[in-house]
C-alpha cells in the first residue's frame, strides 16, 4: 500500500474578493478599498466634535485583551500588508470585520471529494475498535478541583422581610424564620422540623452587607430598632433578602459566616460522580439509559451518581436479507461493513430501539423484568411515540416501571440546579431554558447542525493537507483529530491574522499509528494549522459555514430574553454546558465573552462547565432516579396494564 504523506504546503488565507465582478468592478473595488483606508478629513471651516466631558463610555469588549503591547495591533497585520514596505500604509485587522465564508475555499475540494467517494476507500479492511475504545473510553471518576474554600456553616432563628423588600411596613412586617447556611447555599424554613425549605438562595458570587436599623421606614413595634442590626443578602441574580438579628454581635457573627459562602467556587456545587461499586449489593434495582444524539450510555443505579458503565456509538448495521441488526462496535467491523448496511442513528427510531435496548440489557447482563427504568431522551416525544415506546418496554421486556425525562432537564440535575439555560451541543445543538424543572417553549432553539457540521468542514481542511477521509468509519478518525487539536478562537479574525503571520506556532499534529497495524496505516500523523479553529467558527458565526442562522451566543441570549423580566438576571448567571462539543478548548470563554457583549453592563453572565458535562444527562438521570420524585413520576407495569396510554398523563416533558 502506498503511504501518502500528510505534510504538504499550507493553504493560503482565503481571499474575500468576489469570484465574479461586473466590467470595471475590480477598479471600483480597489477605489472603495482605498477610500476606506484613508482617514476622513474635516471640511475646511468645520469644527471637529470633541468628546463630551463626563460622557459614558461604551461597554468595552474583553476581546481587546488579545492585542499585545497595550492595544498595539502591529502583530495582527495580514500577510499582504506585513510584506508591504514600499511606503503604503499597513492594514490593521478589524476585530469586528464580518467573518468570511470558509466554504468558498472548498469548491474545488468538493468536486475531488465526490470523485473519491465513488472509489473504494483505503480503509476497507481496517477494524476501528482500538480507536472506538479510545473515543468511548469511560475514565475513573476524578475529583473536582475545588479552590479549597472553607465554608462556615451556621443556622438559627432570624427575622426577615418579604423577599425584595428593604423597609418594614404594617403590611410587610418582620417574620421569624429558621435559617440554615450550608455549602454555599442559604435556606430558610418555617420551623426547624420542616422537611422542605421555603426559600433556597445560592450565595456564591453574591454580596452580604450590614444595614443600620434606622434604614427601616416604619417599625412594627415588636422591638427597639436600636437593639439589633440588619443584614442585606444579595445573591447577584436578582434576589435580595433582609434579615434582622437579636444583637449587633449576633449580626456580625452571621455576616462573617455568610461571607465565606459568597466566594465563587461553583465546581464544588456540581454533582461529583462516584466510582461504580464492585459489590452488587450496593446497586439498586433501577437501570439508567441515556439515548444521546450519536451514542448510548447505560448503567445500573448505585446509591450515588456514577459515570455510565456502558458507552457505545448508536450506529447499526442491518443485514440486507435477514434484516438482522448489529449495534455499536460490532457494527463497524470490516465483516459487518461488507455484509450489512451501515446507518448512524441521530434520533429515537422506534423501528430500531427494540434491538438497541436488547443489546443494552445484554451488555449490562441484567434481566429487565427485575428492574425499574429511568430513560433519557433527546427530544420531546409526542403521545403516540410515547405509547409505542411503552409497549416495547412493558409488553416485550416487561420492566417494572418507566420514567421518561428530557435530557436538558437531566443536565440541570448534574449541576444541582433546577433553573437555567442548558446549552447541549452534540451532533446537533439544543438551547433550552428551564425554570423550576419546566421548559420555556418560546426560548427553545433546536439547530440541526453541531458536531457533524464541524466534522464535515474538518474533512475539507484535511483534504487540503492531502488527507482524504471519506466514509462513515473514517469519520471517527476526523473526530479523533477534532478532540485532540481543535479549539474555539477567542476572536476569529485576530486569530486568523496571527496564524497567517506565524503558522508554525499554530500547527499541531496527532498520531494515528497506534490505531492501525503498521502496513495498514494510511496516515501516521495528521497536522493542521488554520483548520484547528476555522472548522469550529461556525458555532458562533454560521456565515462561515454558509448558513443563515443566528450564532450560539445569540440563541442563548434569545433564551434569556424569552424568560420573564424578573428572572433574566438569574438565568444569565445560570448557563450550563452539556454534550461532547462543549469540551472544545476556548468555547466556554468565547461564549461568556459573546453573551457579555449582548447583555447590559449591570449583568455579568456566568457559563458553567462541569468537568463531567460530556455525561451530564446520564449523571442527572442518576440523581433523579435516586430522588423521591422518581417514585412519584414513574409509570408502573400495573398502571400500564390497567389504564393503558392514559397512565402517561403524569409525565410533563
């Protein structure tokens, strides 16, 4: 076999000059470019307006930190202007310049790829199992690296005003309640014996301040205003509570304790998965199955949330004659690819879900008749689809009970939250606002592109480096490249200019020799420079992919604005990431910056990125299955046999 060298001449930066111009268009284009480069000269006799003293400065974008030398743009010059030494003014990169379409570079590539796809691929006899085990590897549950914050937990009786009130009146009087500050969260109960708190307030990122008693507008006569002191508690999300202590010493003790809870250490609040216990006696009689966009996660529930015990690609090979179906790793072997029709599953397909569940139960080595089932689905299923799915689970497999939950809600449980904006990016992209466990339908955005579109553009960049990866099996090689060397640029135009000036600093490679036998490896090493960040830019600028659709940050902002006005500040501070694509380096910071540019100056968004967000829906399903809410919401086999489809009314997806 001929080994092709993946190293080749780097592609030039795409020239945004239109492909077709009318007669004289080149001259007009050059004239317009010169006019833009020349500074505007004031008309003779006309005063140049000065900046008004005391005028409010606009909100400065944090992307300016990319410019070195205190804002100098000398290192951001394009390759053409950097070489111009004949007296012409150098052109400075405009950070706000529209992103040019990347797909225009691929017109010739598309034609050659279509020709290659008609020929037999070079990896016909390759068994991708070693690479798949690397891509679908389940690591041991690592410990979350906390900042080492030491919380001073405190509890006791305090008097409080109604939430949001800062002054007492006859109608808004003080109420005596039992407060508990624990692990960064403040609760208050009607009495110490109450099971559920009347209020829950996250203190991290908030502020605690002492208030003088004379700030109370009208005293209700219950005590001397000068005998105690008040504390104002602001969670930074729009919630404010005023409490009153019995003495100034008591108020100072509460203030010092509460201030230890305001330190931002969100990682300590995320669900920490535990190792899967080896003793079967420590396992529950509940199965957790997460049907993702391109993968399946499953396991037996333990007393604490765990990572999945089974993780495999949701790809099926169907035999052409017998219609027998093979799932996961076995579907991608050379024998299965030759004798079967390979179909990737990106959604819940009822015609194949029965064999998928049978494969899952067999790999877990369990009898489904002895287990309850917590099922996570990526889409809201209509009543007829739910009914057909229940018939498969109850009539064929005979499970004891079933609870069906949306993946976005389960992802929130992995963050110990019930409200927020869930940004789930796998093969597709879902932006779902959730308030107290209920989805805000008006703010939901479901985009049919995501990781698959990134792989498609990455395939084009690899071909420009003489690396042709065409078929479905070779897509896993592209995914391996994506996970190891790709990232999201903090600012695309700036990053592209820097890469053009010094591409060697941006070039990075990944080795493939360990996943092939020495004689079968078509490419021992694959490297990229521009493509590392150009392939992912379409997440924020779909124009780069040739799509007319809002970017990721605009979809998140839309979800925030669809919520009621009194909760928008809290939602902007509660943006939670889930899905494999969100693990791209730089995506969290880029999303935070882009949303910060859209929101008012008083609001500082917070994007939460758990180290376990790749399995967020599964971890959240474990949390739900261990809670009392699982018993209340599940549909039992007896209810199904007695009521039929009417038993599904208790579900609210």
